[in-house]
C-alpha cells in the first residue's frame, strides 16, 4: 500500500500539471494514508484477521485510485484528440476563407 501511495501521489501531481481535476484522487490518497497508518499500527498485533480487516479499506482505496487515474488519463487523451480536431477544423476554415477571398479578388 505504501508503494501504491507513493506511485499514485506522483501520478496525481503529473495529472494536475496537465490541468486535470485531481481532487477525487487526493481524497482517496488521504483515505489510503489513513488506512496505511492504521495497518502499520495493527501489523504488530500478530493477528492476521485483525490486520486484514484494517487493511481492507486501504486495498479498496488503491483500486479506486487506480480507476480514477485511468479515467483521468482517458479524459486527457480525449482532450488531446479534441484539441487536434479543433485545430484541424480551424485550419480548414482558414483555408476556405483564403480561397474564397482569393476568388473574390479575381
């Protein structure tokens, strides 16, 4: 869980630099950090069932964060595709205007 927390923290910062909303990811990261603290305190109880009970919300948080990161990456790719499509459309409109102005000059 600790490695997942570190990895998702870095990923969240990268997504934030790209301009995506990472508040849900940060909320889940805080939930994971709380679960990680509780799991660390229960690891010394030598009770496997107690530890698994405390660690279960953390595992769910890891899965949830993974899904949120995947959705954010999909949204980023969609935004990039939309940007490319809009630039292409604007280029075509500019070309059409140029050709129309050129035909009006003749």
